[in-house]
């Protein structure tokens, strides 16, 4: 099949166009945009968590820990 025969086929020509005219095409674009924004949100907040010092973790409360049933030294 030559390139001219392929270009003459209307279904092949229409299959190369994105479906932006109907509700399913718009839903696909919104869904992919939502996934993209969610991915960017995960990356941004991961970077923020890596560079922000944390407080209130186990290392900060190590001096307050004691054995169950005994009093802690305050």
C-alpha cells in the first residue's frame, strides 16, 4: 500500500486527530491534566519535605521517654 492510498483513507486520517470535539475527549484531557497536576503536587511537596527541618519527631522527644510504670525525670 502506497502513501497516497493511506492518505486517501478517511478513517486513517481521522484517527490521527485527537478527539477534542466530544465529551469523551474532553474528559480524557481533564483526566490526564489531573494526573499531571497530582504528580507535580507530589514532587513539589516531596521537595519541600526534604528541605524543611522537622520537629516533634521521635528524636526530639527522646529525653521524655521512660519505662512503663516508672516516673520520668523532668
